[in-house]
């Protein structure tokens, strides 16, 4: 709650602003219920030095039959630009392909969130399309840019980096 309650952090996310303790408890309860049925995996991004939760990373809309899931994330503003989200994406993507046996991981980015676009491209996600006026937030419409990463592309680029 400490880092989620920031207008800049929530600007391009599904996290509401202001973010209250009630919102946090609702999210935790919902996440636990969805984890039990395997449709969502929500994980905290932990600061290595003191184990403080400074952001969230999740697979939402997990579809075991079609073996795909939506990646989402946010990070507290004091930690932006330090490579933390990049490391978290690497770990979650590896978990998705190795443990969940996903075929495809995708992400929706609210345009114009260029930081997220750069981050996803850095990790091999490819631009797949645009959903026009797909999200209404803060009294305005946003397009969603869709990025995807296929298992075979992930494995191929992982081998090339060795």
C-alpha cells in the first residue's frame, strides 16, 4: 500500500488511486482465491536489502488450456530506473515457461507508457497490435498496446545469450 498509493505509479496500471488499506485487503483476498484455482499468480517484488515489498508482479488471466497468461507489474517510484522490474520480469517469465508450461505470455500497455514498452521489448516481447480506447481511467480513454512472447522465441534468445 505504501508504494501503490502514488498517482504516477498508478497512472498506467489497473491499481486505483487513491489506494487504501481496504483496496489492499481486497486485492490480497482476491489474489489468494484466484491462486487456489490457478487463474492468477500475484507476487510481491521484494527489496533484497530489507525484504520490503516495493511492487507487484503477476500473471493474470492464466489460461491453462491454451497455455497463456497476461503479465502485469508495477513498482514504487523511488525504485524506478534501477533494473528491479527488469529482473522481476526475467524471473516471472522463466517461471511462466518452466513451471507453468506456458506457450505465450502477453502484456497490455496503456499508451503512452513508453517505459513499459521499452522494458517489454528489452525482454524479447514483440508488438502484436493495438486495442483502441480499451481502458477508461482518470476521465480519459487509453489504447492498449499488446506485446507477446512465445515460448520458442524465449528459448531461442536465451540460448543465444549464453
